[in-house]
């Protein structure tokens, strides 16, 4: 994950799960990624405190690439590249 990647990777889709709590953010992220093509980038906006460890572990387990994770107060912004 580099700062350069987060600036140059324009997401192909955005998933806003602000206000949703576990397990909804990870469930919706998985559903959205499943509909995307390999190499596409999904932006996920979340504010669930469990989203960071949940989405990070899910990405590692499923082989997806988190290109960036930005934190701003309670808000999280992930950029995830579909690898498989």
C-alpha cells in the first residue's frame, strides 16, 4: 500500500457502508467484489470500528489487494483491487 497508489488508483466502484455495523460492511464488500472483474478497484467507505480488522483479514484470506487504507476520525476509506 503506497500513498502514490491511493492517489493514482481511481475506483471503478464505490461502496458506502457508513452507518452499518458488523457483519454488514464485510458482507456487502464481498458481494460487491464478487460482481467485479479482476483488476478493478473498489472504494469502501465505512465507519464501523470492526471494519478495519474485518476487511483486512478478509482481503488477506481471499487474496484481494488493499491498495490503501485512509483513516479520518471514525471514517475509513479502503481501496481494494480485485485479484481473483
